[in-house]
């Protein structure tokens, strides 16, 4: 029985390897891009190795969705104040579900770069003939593609069956999701990148990670939509990058904000991508000058 | 037994002193932990300012619920914190070393785990309990004052037993990182909120099969003098935390003994 499973797995591996090689051959015609796509592909495959982790990841996602859909359903069935908040019960439930799915879709390996800086392994990446920022982004995109197929999609399927949510019908919503998700993901990646760069200057980076994670939890919209923040905090939240990571894609996708409003948010996302991109390059340059490897 | 206790305490103090070695880094981490937990609390506070109450629990009552959980978690990490890293000791073979020493292996593991997060937990837990009981008008009687440490003891046994049981799984599977993540960390998020917001099936699960509700939800009913209209069971359940704690811990300890007796080193 066990041998059978092994044989089937080997068969699948052999077949997918063939496909992979074909893809790489085709990519050889575009040398500039092919390198980064290969890195993304490798990261995708690496993820496949951790099966139990994967299972737990899916269950964790479902636990969180269960908690917050229960919470909103309870509040919206008891409270009189719910008419003024801009969400219906089914609206807030789909917000909770899709915000969590989008959050799960974004792969987060921010410890990788940090570890490389701490151990000095980053020196090896710096002497290689490619752009380290680009390679790191490619690897994260690979991990993220893996998360879309293997975590976000099954969780979505379970939610569509058990949580009383439905997908929007209009193609515009999917287009808006694609654009806002990509921009949101870039913001997410670069915020993580900048925090990882701190490791060049300080040794104890765990504390900064904790603070980043706390702010992300509260302000990204992954749990509470921006609309529920008290009036005096809301404008401030709009001026930090976190809400553009999850709130904007989720609210655009479920149609909580109109396409016109979404376009306004997309413009802001663009500004953030440009700002953070510039900051990432500047900090990376400064870090390279700062770098001292402690032994080898 | 007394000698064992003395060695245990000496080892605990040694591990605390090791963590206090770098004071600046210690303080900064403490601050970062406060920010992290404030964000967690912030979620609940924002929901409450917007909607008034959650399943009939007001801000003060929610603070008490949260405080009971976080405080008992702080005590749990002092005593059982290192169990979450137990996988590492099994993989590296370090655990074998503990087996040949003249002190129970469990006590040796338990004495090495002081974490800074413990201080943050106790601090936030105390603040939340204080604010919560003030704001929801808890009338502290002698009985309530005496019963609070007993409840916390029971809650610590539930959480410690859970960690011990999950660690014991390593004797069979060597690895348990994912299981720790799911059963120790993620599951706890369920009891940030009164469990009456969940489907009754889940309430049953959190009461009988995986009794996290006894850490804070049921005992809070007693301290806050809640009517208990939202309870699925007879109101007497609010007094059962110490018994449930003892039962959970006993079961976990049995599993641990069973695991040790059939343990074969992974080699090194």
C-alpha cells in the first residue's frame, strides 16, 4: 500500500519535472525574465515538501474564519446600531471570509532574508550576478502562487459550502481584485523587506517583527474593516500602508466600495508602491555599504 | 520530594537570570510585546466601541474575560513554556541526557523555560483583570478573593496539561511543531470572545473534548455574577475549572509516562 503511494507520487513527480523542464526550455528565449521565474518555480516546489504544515495552515485559516464569521453574525443579529455601519450581515460575513482568504494567499517568508543577513549568508547572494531584491520577490511570488492553489482555493471551497457566502457575479470585481491584490501584495512585500533590512543595523530584530505583526493585525483590515474604526483614527489609518494590503482588495472584490472608489484607492496603492519601492532601493544601497560579515 | 523542589527552583532562578543578562534588549522586547498585545486588545476594543457589546458582554466584562486568559497564560509559560520547544530536544537527542540525571526529566524540562513574554502576560493580565472588575462593578467578597487563585491554578493546569500532552506526542512522532501551532497557539484565539457566539456544537467541543472554555468563560460567570442565561449547561459548571484542570493534567501526565516508557532515542 505504502509502496503504491510512493510509486504514484514518483510518477507524478516525474511528469511534473518533465513539464517544468519544458517550461524552462521555453523560457530560455527570454533570458532576463527566465531567471526570476525559475526562482519562483523553485520556491513553489519547496513548499510542497511540508505536507503536515500545509494541513495545519488550512485548518488555522478555517479556525480564524469560523471565529470572525461567528462574531459578526452574533453582533449583527443582536445590535440595533448595525444599519448605520454600511454592512449587511451577509456583507460582513463575506468580508470576514474573503479578507482571511486574501491574507492566507499572501506568502510571508520574511525571516528568510533576515536570517541570511544575520548569518552572513547574504554575502553569497550579493556576489551572484542577479538582483537580490528581484530574486527575493520572485521567491515570495512563487510561495504565494502555491498558497493560492493549495490554501486559499480549498479554504474558499469549504467556505462556499459551509459559511453561506457567494462569489460576486460581475467580472469587474475580479478585475479589481487582480489589480488591487497585485498592488497590495507589492506593498506587503516591501514593508516586510524594509523590516528585514533592519537586521543590517540592529541585532535584536524580533521585537520589530512583533510590532510590525501587531500593526498588521490591527490596521490591515484583515480582521476589522476600516469602516469600523472610530472617526478620529480612520484618517490616520489611511496614511499608513497596512490598509492597502488587505482592506482595499477585499472591499473592492466583495463590492463594498464602488468601482469608482476602488479606482481612487488603486491610485493611493500606486503611490505607496512607488514610495516603498524607492525606499527599498535606497535602504538596500545603504545596507550594502554598511555590511560587515562577521567571519565565514 | 523536597530536595527535588529545591533543585527545580534553583534551575528556574538560573534561567530567569540568564534572560535578564541584557537589560536594554529585555526592556525593548517587553515594549514590543506590549505593542503586539495592544493590537490584539485593540481589535476587541474597536468592535466594542462600535457595537456596544459582544453577545451581551460589555467592555469591562470582556476585559475580565481576556485578563483571566492572559494572566493564567503568563503563569503557564513560567512553568510549562519550554514544553513547546520539546521537539528540538527530541530531534537533537538532548533529551537522552536528561534521562540519566537524578531528577525527574519532566522537572528538568519545566525549569528551563522562563520567557520575557511571561512578564508581559502577567502585566497585561493584571491590568485587564483590575480594569475589568472595576469597570463591570465586581463586588469582591472574601470567597471570590480566595477562589480567584484557585481558578487561575485550574486554568494553568488546563493549559499546562495541553502543552504536556502535545509535547508527549513527540515520543511517537518526533516532530510536533505544527500540532503546537494549532492546539496551543491558534486554538486560544477562540476564547478571546465569549464562546456563546459560536454554534452549539463548537461550545460543546470547547467544554468537553477540548475544554478551553473553563480557562476563562465559565469562571467569569461566577466572578462577574452573570445570570448564566447564555450557558448551554447547568450554571454549576462555572465552579468546575479546578476539577477540569486536574483531570486534563492527569490525562496528559499519563500520556507523557506512556510515551517515556516506550521512548527510543532518535540517536545523534
